[in-house]
C-alpha cells in the first residue's frame, strides 16, 4: 500500500516513520518532506507545493496511492480534503468546513458554546474601540487571540491592560478583522489528540508540550521545545471527563452542523487548579512536537487507525494498544529561534543518537544539500526516547541530544521534568 503524507515537519517525519513500521505500507511519498524523510528507506520526497492540490491529486491517481494523510493545518484550511474527496482519493483530515475549528477561533468558540464544552469566557470584536473598552472594563491579565491561522503568533497573554491594548492594536493593524478576547485562566496545559471518523472519537495518549523557549517555561512562545507522553496529570478519571465533556459533545455538534469530520481533533486543555478541564483551543491536525512523543509508544498499526477513520469503522476496532513505556522528546532549535536564525548549518551525530537505546531522532527543519544534511528551519530536530519510566526516558533523550552537532544548536534542559512530580 502506498501512502502520501503532506507536510515537512518533525510531526510528518514521525507519521512516516510510524506508518513504515507496518508491513502493509510498502512506500510513503512525502510532499514536500524534509531531510529526515529523504533519508528513509521506502520513502520518497516529492517536490510539489503543499497547496498544489491538482498536482498531488494527479500523482495519487497515477501512482495508486491508497491514502493521503495531511499533517499541517494550512492545506486543510485551504480545502485539500474537499479537493481530494471530489476526486475519490481517500484522505485523512477534515474538510475545509471542519478545519475552521482551528482556522477560526471565533467559530471554534461558537461550537464550544453550542456543545456546552467547558472553556474560558470570551467575547468577539471587529473594531478597535469596542475591543479596547472591553479590555479596560475586564482588566488584566487577559488573553487576546487573532481569528485566523497565525503560526502560533496570534495569541497574546497580556499581563497588563496596556499590553492587551497594544496587542489588539497590532493584530487589527495586521489585518486580522476579528479578535477573540478571553478570560485568563491558570493551571497546567495538556494536549489530547483524538482520532475520529465523524461518528466515534478515541483519544491517543495525553501529552504535555513545552511552548516557551527557556527553561522553567520562560521567554518567547515557540512552536514547541519538547513534549512527553503519557502526561501523568491526565489520570484515567480526567480522560473520561475529557471524553464525555469535551470530545463527544464537540463531535456531536459538528455532526449537527452537517460537518462530516474525519481526522484528528486536538484539544488543547487547561487543567485548572481544582482539576477541571477547560478547552483553550482546538486544532484540526496532529500536534507538533506531541506527535513525536506519542507515536513511538503506539502498538496498534497507525495505518489501521487512519484507514478506520476514513472508512468510518472506528467503533469496530479493538481498543488502541500502547507499549508499557513513556517518552520524552527534546526539540533542538537553531540559534535565534523563535526570532530570526540562519539556515544551512551542517548537522552531525544523528546516527550515533539513533543508536542510543530507545532513541529516534525525528527531523523537522532539515534538508539534504550537496549530499550533506543541513539545517533548514528554526526547530531542527526532535530527539525522542522511550523507556519504562520518565527518569530513564529523559536521560536517554538528553544523551541523544548531546550527540548531535551543528553550529548554534540550542535545547531546553528541563523537558519532562514536570512528569517527575
Ligand atoms: N504543540 C502545539 C501545537 O501543535 O499546536
């Protein structure tokens, strides 16, 4: 069976690696892929753009691709699923209508309200004066969210009223026509990534990611400096509440709106100090770097799960099976990230790190240039280790990270420490 994966991040490398564990997957094509997918046996990168739906569809038809798996939110929000479905090409990922759960914060909030899903209080604004008056009245801290995809740069947690006013002004000036202003809540965040066929919804192992650049969760927000799974905070009792209070009502509401949602529904949740889950955001795709932490723990073949979602037979599958292990994923970033950074630094040590017990280096911002693996993005590698316990998983992941070399490389030193309690 040939599978085509759309995307070029660490998440997509992890998806490809996991798919290729199954003997029924004979080849994976990656659009456009990265240095990691280029180096894998039975995987080939294709130089289509991710928004070249016509090119992707033609390639899939001519080459007998059995399934297209879409990694990032952008092609989903642009309607890649609708396009491929119209050509009868099986595709894992929601339609454009479903992807609004991520591409429009205000739409997602209206779904949550209709579904009575617990979520922070909020209001929507389309003009600066009213938004500013609301902020003055509510006070700080307060959260300002741009309505639209913003590559992680559209959410501002403002500590002061002035910061919130500045954020609103900046976001309106950047042509976001609509903003959501949300109550600030405290607690610990977890990511629950669930698979759905539009009728049944099943969570994968819960994970926690580390969004800030600096140790102790300090400094600028990033796309994710590391992750671990399963998150000990997400007890079976809490996961049950998330299933009944969040995942099922959300899916039922999407269904009522005649949205046939098949793919990933990712709930970014705050667990409040009294233990209640509240949804901060939904995403329409696998998390990055949570996927790099979760998938190496999966025993059930990923391909069976993805096909069951597309073919609407998730309810008939046995429970998802997992290794009796935990994982830690350390992101290695380029100097300067999440600000500006240089590309083209030669990377060494990947084979040595991969030879470490329980360790796999997923590649994100990399490419092969003149037969050398070089950096090509801000988040460069995800060094993931699995082990029977977190002390060992953390130790292995950092042993792996220390074997990597490239000029200016940076990683946090405290990934998964929270899992130790
Ligand atoms: N790790 C956060 C995200 O994937 O959006």
